[in-house]
DNA sequence: ATTGCTATTATGTCTATACATATTAGCGAG
DNA sequence: CTCGCTAATATGTATAGACATAATAGCAAT
C-alpha cells in the first residue's frame, strides 16, 4: 500500500540526533577524526546522514558542550585537542543524601549568634566592616553518628525573613535551599587535619584527614551565604561522568 | 516621566531563546512561578513571547538540563522542587593547569613496574587474579615544588602501545589523555593525613591534611586506568556554577 | 609589508509545520 | 470498583528554508 503514515520515511535507518552523536563519537574514538582535525561541516554531514542540517547541529552542539568538539563560526568544527573532561557533582540537600542511603537524619544547632564576622568572612560575603551577620554552627548526623559539621554565615540583608526561623524542624541547609533563590556560587574542595575540637565534634582521631567543602552562593544583589562543611573522617564524595 | 513601559515582555528586537531563558529564570526567582508549580506550556509561552514553539523549547530544555525545571511529556513543565545544583569541575591536564598559572611544569617517574596488583586495584580495574598491570608512580612539580603525587595502574590489555612509551618528554597523565579514548569514568574526592612517605614526597609536615582524588576511566571494553592523585598540602580545587 | 575593504563561509538561530511518543483523563465493560 | 481501551495533550524531535553573525581569505590601496 502507498501508506504515507509509516514512520521511517528515510531510506535505511532513521537518524535521530542521538544516533548522529553516537556515530561522531565512534569516529573520534576510532581516530578516524584525529584530535585537532577539522571534521566535515554540518551541511556535508547532513547530506551524508540523510537528515536536515538542524539535526546535525543539535548533535554536534551537544558534543561541543561536553568538550569533545570545539566549534567556531566560519572556522568549522574540530575534535578537541585536550578533551577537557568535566566532573559534575551533585550538591544535594544533606537530608536527602542521608535519607537516600536509608539512614536516619538529624541535626543540632550548636551556635547561633549575630555579629560582625572576621575579615576573611567579610571578604567572602563582600559586606562592610560594621555589618553584622548571622552565624550558625550545625552538626548533621546520620543514624546518630556525626556526618558533617557546618559553619555558616548568612547575609541578613539578603535574607531578612531568616530572623523568624527557629530551625527546630528544618535545618539551615534545607531552609536556605528552599527559601532563597540564587543565581550562582562557587565551590572549593580542600583537606585539613582534624583539630581537637573537630575530632571531638566528628568523633574521629586527632589529626585525621577531613574533606572540606567551602561554598558561597549569591543572587543578583549580594552574596547570600557562605558555608564551610567539614565532613566526617572517611567521607568520600563521588560522581560519574 | 511617564511610566511608559507596561511591556509584558521584551518585545521587538531580540526574542532569542536566551532572552526567554532569562525571563523564565526571573519569574522563578521572583516566585511568580513557585517551586513545584506548573508553568504555561510551550505553545502558550510561544504565543506570549511572540516566537515559535521551537524557540521556547530550546530555552526550557536548557533550564531543565540545569535542573531548574522538570519536564514530562503530557504532564507539562514545572519548577523543580529542590533545585539540585550541580558543580562542574574541570579535570584538566596537569601540565595545562600548572602552565596556565604561569608556573613551570615538571614531572619525575618514581617507579615503573609491571605486576599483578593488590586486590583493591584488581577490583577497580576488573582484572583477573593473574593479570599483570603497569604501575607508575609519578611526582608532578610546579616551579620545582611538589604539586601532586600520582599513583597509577594501567590495563595493558586496553592500552598495549604504552609499552613503547618511555615518558621522558610526555607525562603519563598527558599521554593517556591524548592517546586513549574513553567513554566514562568516576571521580571520588577524599582526604587523608600525610604519612611520612607522603610528607617527604610532597614536602609537607607529617600529618597534614591532603586532598585526594581517585579516578578511574573506562572505554566500551574495559577499565583503562585507575589513578590516585594526592595533592600538595593547601591545594584547593575550585569551581563556579 | 601593512592596512582596510569585501566576499565567502560555517556555525548560530529562528520559523512554520509535521509527526512521534509518553502520559494522563475519561469512559465503558466486566 | 477495577481493568482496559481510547482520546486528548504536552513535550520531543525532525524538516526545509531563511537570515544573522563571526571569522577567514583574498584583493586593493597606501
């Protein structure tokens, strides 16, 4: 029958943009297209794959975002010389992370005060020498065991409503994620050897290596909060690419 | 003067997908569209912004990839309940990282041997109990100072040509990135306190906290290599979102 | 040789239309 | 009330055609 409703209008195989991506990936891996080399331009590939240029564009754009290709107008598309790989870490809400492992989540506010912070914190939050900030120290636990110690400074000007929050039922971590929209931030991983205070808090030996994550988040107006998370000994932050 | 602009949106000149993204972001941040809420569907937005549905699709797809929106066929698009944020770390070639800071790069192969690895390495590389692997220990330096100690195991079956490489002019790190295509891998950050050996290698105090990055990379066939990088004391790995 | 214009070219984006596909809502039979 | 079918619907993808934009190459004038 001359039914025009059949799906595969294209001879041979239906070439979705994902199929094209896979094919391009294969050619790069097989060194058919070598690092640094120019690959055929979109129109040619569209012709070869029997699809529209927009479909090729969709495929190549994705690979460029991954860092596998570099593209430039007029100059064309080439295989990346140094395939800069990106590791994407999910930064979850602490409660979700713990409960996701089937453990019980808990937290305790160890300190809550409003004062002018030390210079390094002032620098991170870009606040003046006389501006008081909210300072919170919280210990998060998993199945009762110390999980992470959080040392947080909050810009009250950016989050005024936080004054009314007691943090009895919701942790500072979760409250901020839920209530404060933000545009960006920065993350820094580092390591330190446990001081006696940290060893006591996190129930580890004095001098053990601890993973540290410093994070500050900002919106369009100001730096909202800056936090240092010191994880329990042996904690590993994992991701796949 | 007169409050002339009652403009519902940016009209006229540019209604690019990026402008639409920005507008949607603004509405989410302004809580006009609250977390969990359904937003108008693509056709409606296209009508409102005066553009084609494909353009709206492009904008919303990007926001969904970021994790700010969740989209489902037939069900529509809603603002993500807990915006899982992603930190994207670039994993550069060590030489590029050092030279990018204007420092001089160097490396020294401390050990090169071929032997059956211990069980934990066997597990990571998924090799048999009798398969010998190439083991390399390398110290990378920046301006002559220790930068990172690399302890690497390489699956010879996956990278046979490595036997001929002397690593005199090119480091193992760079050689592998350049010569061995891979599909994926996983990363784990952790911390340890410097042992006396590590302290000597990295020129730091005994017991200092050191940042550790374990990485293994695989292609379609096998796990190609597994590496542990132990960074010098005080090293900070930074990224922005 | 250097500068400056212009034509060329490959990617970037937008449009209008069409069909595919997943998921839900509704309805009828058991 | 539940199961199973069908219709409705929002996103996902593909298409041809068009124009925009950046970067290059070539050529001309200084």
